[in-house]
């Protein structure tokens, strides 16, 4: 059964008189359209399920946005007077026989430049330019990989995504392990991150500490003092949004380019201001819930200067896939987790795909937390080692282990993870590096006999005095008008006037 949300404005006697199966929105026909719409009315919406109607209402202070299908704050909702979602027709494209070159037709016959179609912004009067966009129907879809035109260091693709950069033999390639963490760094996980994630006696073959990438979200009390200390210790800090808002489909289906800017560029600004992380060091993003944001997300990345995304889950592949740039069409389909992947070309933007793990002969999983629950320590070690060998004994594509701190609450898991790391690090060609370090190697591939002097993998990073975390941070108790509550901010700089949030990332308002 399909679930459709129905929004209407209700009068005292109003009620839902239609419950259709086509997923369109209807207002109560008893409600006169010329009356003013109150906030109470604008906050109501309806769920139509199996021809029954269920009434809902947004939380206090929120209104229902009929276009985006979410409850949002009043300043962000400007369509209370809209009571019906109209079916958007398919564009005519070439059938419109537009007179100007490189123009295509909207459904109503309006001709616009081809680039306007499927760019994330509605330009046709009937919005048909954005209504039917996928890998098959996008008139601006990226072309298939052309290895003669896609050249390192700025472009990399291959026919099926399994080729090694630089045409190296697997035996010449360092096996990279990419450990990543999601969400905020706070008191709940700081001791784990500071002391226990990596065995202290282990290091990379060049003597540098093992490295990882943290995708940090502002929500859930991220501590920017801790974040700054992680950056000073050599970990990569990347972006995971400000709000980490739900529902998860919002990111794929409803988030506008402005929303992507507010969430991702805004979080980069917060990290830069309150953790003192250099703007040029904030290079990557991962979308909450891995709910990839179609062309809107990647257009924002290209325009703002994000270097890579680490959110797309390809189908299970043996051998696994190497990262690639989005100059050309992705080398795999995009059907996992109902993701909405980009269709257009984005020059120089890298995708580090989340290669799925093989848990057994019939089960695959993307993150360790999503693998078979209640595994014993022995079973977990077996899965980690089995998938390591799938990479190491084939094309040596980077082996991603995507984790969160809650997963490590189980001590048996932590012990098995440590055992795995100790065993694989016995190999002289295994490195634990950040996502950005992996991309740097791909841009300029070095063989194993050259890798010890590869500067991007060294640990000789220098920080300005102002970039080094303080001994005792400021603990700022701040009010946030949007969240309607007080929150604490830990930072080495002076306290802002209010708690940072979307469109107020510096806390000045």
C-alpha cells in the first residue's frame, strides 16, 4: 500500500470528502478559499491510508508545507493558501520543435535552454522541467566514461568502476582502510574517540598514527572543543549537516538547493568558526540517513567547493569499486536504499562509494551497525577479515568501515575490531588513512616503494597558535529562538550571542 499525505485547511464543519489513490492533494471543498487562513488551520494535514483518513497536526509553532511535505517554522512556509498539489506533466523536450538551438520544450510548449532541465530549479511555468528526471529521462545526463578524456589528477572513471588508478598492478597498490564515524562528538563518545578506537601501539607503515574521518553534525550537542582536538590530532573533519533532520526522504525529495546550502555550507561555517578548522580542510560531506540529494546536492557541492561525497551505496560488487569523479556517468546503478543519485556531470567532484560488506552468502550491509545483529566477537572478526581479503586479494579498492560510537558500546565488538586492526597491520602495505588522503593518492598514484615519502600521508602538519585547541574551553549556555530552548556550546573562542543554527550559524542573531 502507498501512503499519501493530504493537507487541507478545515473550517468548523469541514471534513475530508475525497480519499483518492493518485497521491494528489485536496483541500476541503466546504472551506471558502477567500477567507484568511489561520496558523491552526495551516498546521493541519491528513494521512490517507487504504481509503481511511487520519488527522495530524504539526507541533506548536510549526506549519505544514504542502510542497515539501514537512512541518516547518512559519518563516519557511509561504503556501498556506495552496490546497492542492497539482500533477506535473512531462516536458515535451525535443517534441516541442523549439526554434533556437539547444532549447527544449516544457509541457506547455515554452522553450528554455537545455541546461535549465533537471538542474534542481523550476523554470518552466508548469514546473515540468524538474518533474521527470532520472538517469533515463534527464536530457542533460552525464555521458558514459571516456578514459581518453578523463585524466588524473582531476578526473577518474572506468567502465565498471573496478579499475585501479594509474593502471597499477594490485601488488603495487597500498591497501587503504577508510574508517569513518557519523554524528556529533560529545561527552557520550569522547572517551571512546580519545582513547579506545585505535590500539595505541599501532601506527601506519611510515610511523604516523592511524587516521579516520569524522562526519560531524551540529545537532545532538556537538562539542567544538573536542572537534578541534580531533582535528589537531590528525583526523579529518567533514560535514554531516546542521540539523540532521528527518524524515530521511526529505533530503532526497524535498530539500532545495537553498536547504542544501543552509545545512552543509552552514555546518562548514560552524566548524570553521567554533572549532577553528581551516575552511580549505573541510572538503567532504555525508548526507544524513545516506539519503542522497539528487542533482541539487551535487550542484551545491560543485558551486561551494566541496571535494567529495561519501553517501552513495552501489550494488554489491566483487571486486569492489574504486572512488570516481562525477565528470561522467556513475559506473553502477543507483537502486540501493531508494537513493536518488545525481544524473548530471559535476566536474572534479569525487564520490567515495560505500562498498557493501558481505556478511554471509546471502546478506550484505553498508555499515557495521546495519549488519546482522547480535554477532559474537568471533563472527564479527570473521566478517571484517573476509571483506578485507575481498579488497586486498583483488583490486585493492579502499576498504570502508563506517561506524558510529553506539556500535562500540559493546566491549566484545571493540575487542574484535582491535584484533582485526592488529592482524591486518601486520601487512606492510596496509594503511589506515582519511577519505581525503585516499583521494590524494588516487590523484597522484604512488607505488609501494614510493609511498613512504608521499607527503599527503605524512604527519608533519603544522598549526597556527590560534588553531591549537585551548586547555579549558568556554562553556556557553545559549538560547535558540528556533529550537525554543537553551543549549550548551563548548568552544575555545568567545561565546556567541545565541546558539548557532540554520541561517544563524555564527550565533549573531
